C-alpha cells in the first residue's frame, strides 16, 4: 500500500513539474512575443492590414539651350481596382470596357486579380476619367501618375525620343539620360480590415516621390525648326527616300540642330513604324562620296605630299591595277593645279593625291579623324561606319577611298570630322546636352567641350578652308553661296550599288575664315533628276544657313577681292642628288620650295621633280634617301595628250607635271609614247614625233 502511495505521489510530482515547466515556457514565449519582439510583430500585423500603391515621380523636363521646354510631364489619372471591394465584377467590367475602349474579358481579368490593388487602365484621358468618376463604381478608384508630353510635336523627335507607360526612357535622350530624368517613386499606404475594407480613421501613410532632374540640350529650337522646315520641303521637291541635316558649332562641339525625314510624333509613337524612331543622323551609314575629299585634302597638305600649286593632268580617267576610274567630266579637266583639283572635284586628281599619301599614312589619318569609331554623342544605336582594315587596302581600294567611295560614315561622324578642319585641326566630341539641373535649379552636372585629339595643324586647316572656299565661289558648290559671307564647302554624290538611286550631299562651314557653323545636308536614295549634290543638297544648305545666320546675328564678313589673278613665279628645280640633307635644305629654302622627305639617311639619292624642271615657286620637292627610291611609285604622273601641240607648249606642259620631253622631226606633235592617260614615274621622258 505504501508503495502504491509513493508511486502515486511521484506521478503527481512529475505531472506538477511538467505542467510548471510548460507554463514557464509559455510565459517565456509570451514574454518574447509581447515584450522583446513586440515591434517586429506589430510591423507584421500592420503590413497585413496595409495596401501600398506606388506614386510615380514626374520625369524631368527637357529644355533646349534657351530654356524652351521640349518634353515635360503632366498629371494623368490611372484607374485602379480594389478587387475585394468590387461587388459585381461582371457589371463593373462591362461599364468600364465601354468607356476605356477595352474588351470586357480583359477588364474583368484585371479587376478580379488576387491582389490588394490592380491597375485597370493607366494614364487615361481626362474625359474618360470624368465619365468613370460619374459612375461611382464600388471598388474602383484613381491614382495620379505623370504622363509624358511633347508640346512641339514632331520637332526634334529623333533627338528627344520617348518614354513608356512606366515612365521609363525608351529612345533618344529619354533613354540615354533616363537615370537623371526618371526620379525616385513614392508610395501611399492605407489600412484595411480582413476583407479589404478601409478602416475608418485607420493608419494612412504618404511618402512623396522625388521628381527627376531637368536636362538642357545644346540644340536651339529655332534652328531646329529651320532645319526641319527645309527637310520637309526637300522631300516634296525631290524624290528621295529620306534626308538628314546636322548643324554644329565647331568651336565647342555643340549640336545646334539635327533632324531627319521621315519622322514621327513622340506623343503617339506607337502609331508609327519602329524604323521611323531611329535617328539616321547617328545610326545610319552612307557613302560620303566627294565630301570625303576634304579629309584627303587635309591629309595630303599635312603630310606635305602636295601643295596648292602642284600640277595634275586629267584626261578624263585614270587606270589603277587594270581598273579604269572615270572623271565625272567627259574628256577630263586637263591640266590643273591642286587647288583646281579640289575646286573641280576631280576624281583622277584625287586618286593621284591618295597615291602620294600612301596606304599607311592615309589609314592613320582616316582613323584620327574618327571614321570607323563611334563619336560617343550619347544617343542610343550609334553606328561606327564601315572601312577596310589596313591589310585589305590595295591600290584600287586606296584609289577609291581617296574620293570617298568604298567607305561609309554616319552623318554625325562626317560633321565632326569636318568640324575639326573648321576648328583649326582640333577634333572635339559632339555634344547634345549642356547641363543637368535638379528641381531647385541647382547644377547637377555640366558637360564641357571635350578635346579628343589634334588631327592636323592650324596652318593646314586654314589652307583647306581656303580651298573649300574656292569650291563655293567657282566650283561645284556655287548654289550654296550666300551674299556677304565667305563659305567653304564640298558637294558629294554617291550611287547605290546596282540601283538607280543616289545619295546627294553638301557640307559647308561659315564664315570660312573663322567658322561658327558647320552644316551637313544629305538626301538619301534620290531617284529623280537632277540628283547631284551641287544641284540638290547645296541649295538646301543655302536656305538653312541663310536663315541661321540671320537668327544668330552673325554679321557679313566678305571683303572685296582683287579680280586680277596672282600668278606664281616660275622657278627652276635645282639638282640636289648626292648632297647631304642640310645642304639640300638650305638650297630649297633659299629658292622658296617646300620639302618632303622619304626614307632616312644623310645623303639625297633622288628627287621629284627632276633637276631643271620649271615649276611654280612654293612647290614641294620630294627628297629620297638611299633605300627609299621604291616610294617614288607614290608620285606617278598621268601623261597628257600632246597631239597637235607645238613643241614649246608641250615642253612647258610636261615640265609643269614633272615630266621630260624627247622629240624627232619638226612641226606639230603627231604621236607620243607613252600614250595619253598612262601613269609614269615623275621625271620620265615622253617621246613624241612631229610632222
């Protein structure tokens, strides 16, 4: 019996201790929840009762350089459904669908989602929002969002781009500067009960969004309007597939205007084909044609392989490795100075200049001018352009590149490269944005002019501008001339391979002596006649720049010039072979010659022109050191047609080209060897028979 009592007592004691331990653990847990973790569980409970809606910030405003708004954000109502509060989803969906222009199925799907809140339609028109408010539908409410608006419609659309329904940048500046423009979202929190009803006088919280920063562009809305007005006229007047105009300040790299046609309205971008969104001035490449001769000219003058008075003969074509390259003028231009080669845009002349420059040096300068690389203008989708790699450049490729064929560039690349000539040889990075400011007007970031590299010297740039001025005054660019202003420029025409379509272009700078504007005009795929850059693009340049000069109040600066031509003095080339370089240099400088060296060494082994040749004062004499004679092939000369000429006239003509004459008989020239059009080494003899 005692044992039974002891056993019962132990069991009671064990049960008591167990209950006490369990109660102690429960008390500890209760204390942990109610005291130690109180704030954590309060937060979890509150989060279950709170509905959160994101409050979208307003995107920053995009201004032109003068503070004129080109893109801004306006308030718009977004229709929001609170699914738990909707009493009759089918009826609600039917009423909303009629107003919103949506299918009932889509609206029903959105208002019955398993979510505290759901977007039904975002950023609706004001009249639609008012009609929905009048219905007073249970469970349908509104939140305010910002809607992007472009007050000037299509103006500068390719530069500005557009943003999407979530206010994210999708194209143009809206995309590339999205991190500055978009801001940071805020939020609204509302306390509701277990079935989703708002608790009267419950907790509500509002966190204001941080609106985006404002962007100030380099473009001027007036100049942009002038550019786009002329683009519209160009497509009406010419049968072209598209057109581009780029206007740049060469001293800062600022893009003052840049437009393309066809275009689109960023307010309704979805109604336009995506191909129309692309900024052709930045993303598309084309064959620059003769406008690229500006680069060839600058390279040749900088390298000293030619000067303005050097003589070239154009019989209407030139043969390179068995390929015949024709001049645009039937029968050719005959005897020309280099200045006239530029003025006449003579392809055979530029082929000979390219041969003088040589593959390696020419490739180096093309890359230095920025071709084959992006300009980093900070717009999406920028193209690089196509060009041969150095090993791919043979004699024919060198010849065609020299007059702008066999290479492609974007309009912004070419404008940037020519602006380096206008800016005394200094290549700058093109800019579209001047500065970024916050909503209080405080400066966030200022974009300074960025110097990339010096490409050619100041003297070379000045000389190139003078040659380009001759193109406008007396050459193919005469339709670009503006009374009272010195303008330098170059026309270009390139044919599409295998098609009767042409790209017509003109690029010019004004004033030529101190350029403040560089403007490129390109018409793509011209199918009507005329299609030449001189007749199509040059007049458009005239119209654009004339109004731009008036708007910018750039005064006329054209001085009266003497009509009498300055005739260079004729001098005889001295014999410099076997002289040491220092002695040869003194002789040439004393006689007013320029000097170019080929190879390295101390003693001159050969020279071009040959000793005794009569040339213009200031001409370049090329001196060859021993071992560099093979480079004479660069300086080959096209043989002119001497038939019917007197011997004295033929001798003078050949002497100007650096060739020598041998003859038999008397009278006028009947035949010659080599025949006209062949290329020979400088200093070679041309044999003629007289009758």
